[in-house]
């Protein structure tokens, strides 16, 4: 049976994850990570996708990005994935697949949902116990949002810009948000919406997504029968 296309709407942020095959590393050293970011920058420019946050872990990548048009993120990820795999295989003298199938992505509502998703992404190294300070992890957008490093490939989301009238105020507000733990229930929702590739947000946001895509936007409980959108 053909796979259904992902939920995809212009101007709506998406939480994206791509994992290494069999949970194996997709980055073996800092050289790999630098090449990935260079290719990501080029892919963003070529496809008009705005990147708001990211983290490169050893065996997976998280991003928060907004497309200008339907299909932009798919084209961006396809271009990035193919180019990176070719360079990775040549550099490490290997062949075969690197990624665990297609990337996963879910739509994300604005305001607190975008900010919570961005926190989830940038706190990944903390949850993995790589560091006690997420800003100290070099391979994420966290330090840029705290004003400690520049990241030309980033486009701040309006919800993040609304945290303050100037960079210093926004950085302070973001540090306070990073210091707040994301609750277990919220963590579960983020992961389930991403796994099922739905639309995470308020009821009216999900209703809008369903009306525009003619697709179910909420997560489904285990063993719950599917009912098509009428």
C-alpha cells in the first residue's frame, strides 16, 4: 500500500527527526558534523526553508523548520540526505544506506507549542547526559539563541522573537525557559505526535489542519480503528 504523504502546509513549522539506520551513528566526528551543517545551509537556501532550531546527536538529528510552500521541507531533506550520505560514505570508505528510512515530521502550532518544541530540541544533549549546560554543546542552535554564538543558517521564529524587544532580553528569557523542565506528559505528546506525524497544537489548530489537508491531525491511541476524514 502506498504511503500517505506527510501533513504539510506552507508557513506552518514542522518538527523533523532523522535517525541513523539501526540506531547507528550518522556522525563519526566533528568533520562529519561540519559537512552536514554546510550542506544544510545550502539546502535551506535552495528550498526557501527557514530553520529555527536544530541539534545534531550521534545517531539522529532534530530540526524545527518552516516551509514557504508545500513540499519544500521534503525537497530540502532529500537534497541534504543524498549529498551527505555520498560524502559520508566516501570519507569513511563505506557503502549502503545511512538513514533509517524516511525522516519523520509533525506540524507544530505557534506560540507555546513552537517554544516547547524548540526547548525539547535544544535540551537533547542535557537529557542524553552529554552536558550539564545545553549552551555548551557545540552542535545545536542553543548557544545562538542565548547570544553566545552566531549561526547564519538560523531564522528566528516570531514566537521566539516575541520573548523580548532586544537580543539580550530574549536571551535571558530563553535561558529561563531552558531551566524549566518539560513535563512528562508534554514530553510524551511531543514524541507521539512526531512518531505518528500528526499536528501538535490546540484544537482549533488541528481542526484547521484537517480542513486544509482532509487528513486526520490528532494522534491515535493504540489499536484505535481509523476513521477517514469526511
